[in-house]
C-alpha cells in the first residue's frame, strides 16, 4: 500500500503543475507552422522551375544524370519534413502521448535535412559552377541549437508531462517533476 500512496502523491504534485498548450510550448508550435510554410514555399520554387527539373530527369548528359540524386534527395526530405511537422502539429493539438517522441524525430529530421541541403548545394556547385550558399553553416548551427534546446524540453518538462504523457506511467510523472 505504501507504494500506491507514493504514486498518488507524485500524481497529485504533477497534476498541480502547468498543463495545456501554453508557456514555452508555443515556440515549437510556431516553429512547426513556419517549417511547413517555408518548406511549401521552397517546393513551390521547384514547381516554378519545372522545365529545369524535367530536363534533369530526362537528360542524358553527365551533368543531368549527376543532378538527379541531389534533386530527388532535396525534394524527398522537404516532403518528409512537411509530413512529420504536420503529424507533430496534429499530435500536439490532439494531446497525443506520442508528442515527445514525434518532436524528437522532427528535430533529428530537420538536422538531417539541413545536412542533405548542404551536401546538395556543394554537389550542384561542383557540377554547375558558382558558389555555395554562405548561410549553410549558420542554418546547420541554428537547427542543432534548436534540437539541443527542444528535445530535452519535450522529454523533461512538467508541462509536457502533464499535457501529453499518459498519467498512468509513474516514471513519466517523476521525469516531469524535474522542471
């Protein structure tokens, strides 16, 4: 019985803490919305250059063939990023207990997508001439810092624990009490 009352005490303390979509949680939500919007905008740029994309796909010269994988990787990561960001938003607004793990996947995906974009940029420059985007490394730094901040937040925050995690799991309650 002592174990049961300890769990009840932990439950009561956590439930008294912050809960709901608010506080610092607004910032990642804004980030998800901006990610979807900016990625759709960037993909629209690909659609505007559709003739060039068709030339790469249908081309038989070495440059066109060499550009196929970078263009496919960039577009594929963009579509996956949109899908995962929308899944995160849906899970947040439906208070799914999967939110901490989905957000972790999202931030790791954004790091991977940024690395892919840098590699694509270097490959395209090597094939076509020109110069790389000087903002590449700054973007990578920003997404790594964001992941370093928000992944722990979604796994350690009391608000996240009270809002999304299953309240039956005593371990989740204890982790949420840290913050």
